[in-house]
C-alpha cells in the first residue's frame, strides 16, 4: 500500500498516537464513539436490513429514516425536514434496498446513489455515506465536511469537479485503509473522529500544522540572493500556469521559491498583517524570519488558467499570523482574508487572475 499523504509514516503515526491519547483520556469523546457504535448497530438492524424495510409500514419506515437523519452532522439535518422526507420516501426505500441487495460494487453504488441514476436531490454524501459505512464497515468511510477539510490540509482536493464522486470516494477509502495499516486499533469510525480531531480540536490542529509539508519550503525562501537571476526575469503581466505534478491521490502545482522570496523582499521582511510584529533574526542573512502565504491558495491553481504562484499573490507574514490565517476561528480568519483581498485585488488583475471574494473565501472553507 502506498502512502497517499505527502508526509512520512512516522509523522502520521505521531498524529494517530496523539489522537488516540486524546480520545482515550476524554470521557466526552469516548461517549461520542459509544453513541455512534450504538447508532450503527441500530440501523444495521433496520435501514440496512431487507426484512425490516419490506415488512415495515410506511409510517414506521418514515420514523426510522427521520430519526436517522437527525443523527447526521451539519446542514443535512436542517434540510431533510419531514415534508421533504415524505415526498422522497419511496425513492429512499428503493435506494436502501439497492445498497443491501445489489451485487454492484461499493464504488458503483455510491456513484449511482449520489450522482448517477438513483440520485435524489438534497440526499447527498452526508446522508448516504454513514449508511454505506454501516453496510461496508471496512471499506466505506463516512464522508462529510471534516473529511474534505482534513484531506485539503494535505493538498488533496475532494471538491474538484475533475474527479467523479466514486473516484473521490475510492481515494478516501484507500487513505482510511492506509491509516489503519499504521495502527490496527483504528477502525473507520475512529478515523472519522481523527478527522474531527485534526480539523477542529486545537491540539489536533496544532499537530497537523507541524506536519504539513510547508516548513522546508518556508526555510528555503529566506535568502533572496540565491534567486536574483530568476527574480530579475520575472514578468509583470499574466503567465500561463505551469505543469502540475500528479501523485496517486491528487495533482499539485509546485511552488517556485524565487517567487516567494521576492514577495518577502517586496514586503521588506515585515509582517503585512502588522509591521510591528517582530520575529527572530536569522543567522544566514541577518534578516527577520517571515513566511510566504499564497493569498489564493495553490490548491486553487487547477481552477485558474494563469499562474498564481506570483509575488502579487504572495503575502509576507510572521509565523504567528501565518498560522492564524490558516487556523484561526472563522470570523478572524475571514477578516484577514478580506483585508488582504482588498489590498491585492488590483495587483492580481494585472497578472490576469480575477477572483471574487466569495470564491476566495470558499478556498479557506469560509
Ligand atoms: Zn504578523
């Protein structure tokens, strides 16, 4: 099995161990697991049980689906009110029977119920994947917003329209199995909770921040002198984006250190959030240490024809602010992104990159 994440096994193991420690030492988290195990056991006997579905009255089935939908994360619960459920009940019923009964493989099933011939508008992955997980506990992961956010931290884009739902689901499933291969205590339910830990619990977020593959890059851009030639040759107008690098689970566009080095120089080695922010002085060039942050993140490059790895799109930040713009609570993060957007908007237009603030915020999961 190949590691689908761009970090080493030992770093993943560290993350898993710290998650398990947190999980085992926090009663509330153990409760979460118990509650979900119970939930899964209940629906295995009902919604994933052919006899129950065929023998139950419409009313009884309705109640069971409704109760199930109340256990789902996020906006799915709000949208799936009673009237809507009544209108779709016969289609939901036939999809459940399809999941239970058909010999189609898992990935064809998820294709059919989410984007293929059996799709029901509004009943998307948040509704179906927990059920698939009950039907296929060792192959079918839960797929919700936490999953998207977790993968996006590692540069794996699950929102892209360039992959089908079943291709993305296969990526998630393989990645879950890989994590499981690193620690046999993990099952898919725990891994789902690991996503929660890594994307919403401060302790987990910090740990993720330490392992995401950015540190080396930030180190490498500190000395602008080594890039003088490349910087001199930089165009002022739009440049077509470069060639992506493909690995098994994602494509990415490599960042050129010279572009970021130039951005730090343009900012005169200060923090663009607040020039008063001070950092340590580096030995190699006697300059304060600042980091490069791509305002429009490089994961958006696939959606944009012109290169966004340009000083015009790169903000110089102190490590504290860099962490904040990626990790801070929603409101503050939004304010930071909006502020830099106002400052950089015109410069971005000059290099042929036009993006609305709403679109930009969506790349920050805002
Ligand atoms: Zn700062």
